[in-house]
C-alpha cells in the first residue's frame, strides 16, 4: 500500500509527482518507517543521443521538483524556469567560502 493511502493525514505538500509528508504525530507515518522508505535513491536514467548533442533523462529539478532538470556537462542544473528566477547549481572552492562555511 502506498504511503499516501496508508497515511493520508501525513501529506504536507503535494504537486504532480512530488509529495512531502509530516511524520511522527498521531495518525502520521512514523519517522523510522519514512527513513526506511527513503533509504534507496530513485533510479535516475540518462539517455545520450549518439550524436553527443542531445540527452534525455528523468531527473527532476531540485528547486521546483516538478519539471525536468537541465543536464549540463554531466551535472544537473535547475530547470530553465527556475534558472530564469536565478537558481543555479554551483561548486564553491575553499577560497570562495565564508569563514562560517569551512565546517562543511
Ligand atoms: Zn525548476
């Protein structure tokens, strides 16, 4: 039985194929059960065109969670709509980090 059917009161936010749940309260999914459900990552599949110019995939945007991410040089970036809003995927060097970010 799906989590949605088993714990309908747990649903906190739902949009297309993205669902967030409350846990641990009366009638809500126990957190330990949620951890077990989330142990395995979803299967992401990328299909490269033999020209090397095209690729299609099933990775969702990490910002809006409902559109496809954009694959750029092997790294997934936010969807085009979220990029227009200013969202980006970045890798910071240690020199670019603030003093309080060095613990990361
Ligand atoms: Zn997006």
